[in-house]
């Protein structure tokens, strides 16, 4: 029988030291036309005509738009795409007790943004790096969606799986490298005490395909910055990103003032820019363009065995402009542990947030934690 470290809501306790707090770190970043505003940093699309709930679609297999579009072929096309998605056994290999589902009808989807760069690497296999983690919570009435981002460098207890992987403290993205999707799910459930119903894994290469399928997207940058890894420079002002540039944009964290916190906001901003381009070019209302756009990325998406694209499209059909919120889990700052720069959770605040997810009361949490503007240095 394998053993797992005791559950700790929100990750590692605060240190008695004086961790460096990321500047302008907000406990909540909402995604609507009136919140999650990166001031004078990235271009903000007009609210008119934009359904921000469709961002949820882009992240979890593009199902929401099929529910919103009103196209007669929508569910038929969803069924066709559903057959093309990669499938994986996300839950069968999990050892140890799992959190109890507290609210029937609510749904929690773990979104894994994978940065596997090895050519020919199969989705979900060991070695992938989960460079982006979000819990997408759909409320019991299927009218609100909340996406909670978990920093990739969060210092957590990674439990031991049946193969003996894990069983130690590490950055949360190590779970994916050690034990693939099952160990990632187990680690997130241990951290949050939220039961995960489904997983959706999207390779970052999908961003490149999406962007190229739309002819590129435009983002505004506050000040010129060069990515030391890719050597690509993003200049002050408006930048037109093709697929390769978009991939570097959402990957970059070195050279940004707040590191991974700024990268999380960049990913949110990029998705809005991508959606705006899809709206402006008529992709969302043209069956032909829609088909080409979705098919360009279907092969980059992996889901669990029980995930149904048509069913999820129906569940998301009510979601509209102000019904989706982006939230970044509360953290107390950064520390250096064993030579690594890691992010330390604010256990109390994070516990309250994830408790509201489990109890389907994220709206109540947001009322008590009003969102402030997200800030990104460049």
C-alpha cells in the first residue's frame, strides 16, 4: 500500500522569514471586459459583441462556442471533434483517497497547459512539463465559470504514486514530469481538497496553430523586453504575433518583472486577443471558418476517457460576457529552497478560495475578495 503525505490545503505554510512579495499581486484576476485589465500593457478588445465565455471554450476543447454559436451543425460537429481528441486514463491510476464531491451539478475541470517540446512525444506521457495549471469550475446552474490559475513553481507535497514516483516536496509542475496526468491530478486534489471531474490537456503548440489559423494576433506591450531563452524581442507598442511569436509570448517568464505571475497574466491576455481576432474575422459565425479553426487544434488536446465534448457544449450554452472570471490563487511570496526559486502559498487565503470552489460558492468568495487590476510589467 502506498503512502501519501498528509493533505495540506494551499500548499506549504508561510515561512517566518520575509519572502519577497510579487509587486501588484492581486488575489483575484477576473476575466470580463471590466476586470483583469492589464493597464496600458496589452490591447483590450471592445466589449461590444464579444462573449468572454468563449475563452473557456479555447481552454477546454472549444466546446463552449459550439453551444453558443446557434449553428445547426454545432453538436454534430462537436461529436466529430470529440472522436478526434486524444484520450487518457486520468483517474484509474490514482492511489489514496480522493476528495468527496460536495455539490451535484457543479463541474471541476483541471486544465493542463503542457510545454512538451520533444518531437513525436505522446500526450500525457511522463516527461511533459505542466507549464500552466488551472481549475475551471462550472457552477451547478451552468451559468458561471471560474478559472483558478495555480503557479507552476508552487512548492507543494507531491504524493507517491503506485510506481513509486513523487513522495516529496517539489514544485507542482514536477508531478507531471514524474507521474504524468494521474499524479498531477492527485497533487492538485491534495493541495486543494477539490475533486476533479475531468482533465483537459492542451499542448502549447496548440497556441501556435490557433494563431496561424487566424493570420496572427495583435498585442500591445508597455516596454521593450527580450526573452533571454528564445532571444525574441517584444517592442514597446503594438506587436503582431504569428504562431511562433505567440508561442514565445505565452511561454516567457524570464526577463519579466514578476516572472511566472506575469506569464499567467500574459496567457490570459493572449487568449482574449486570440478571441477578439476570431470575432473580428467572422470565424465564430462562419461554419467553414469555425471548422478550420477548431480542427487546427483538435490534435493538441487530450481529455479523460469520460469527457464528452457534445455534453459539455450543452452545459456551457448559457455562459455569456460577464459570466467568466480568471482568478490567481493567493500566495505569500517567493523563497529559495534547495537552490530553487519557488512560490509559497498563502495557506489561509488559498484554503478559503479552494473551499469556495468545492462548495460551489466562488461568487461569494469574489464578493469578499473584490478583484483588483492585474499588472504586468511588459
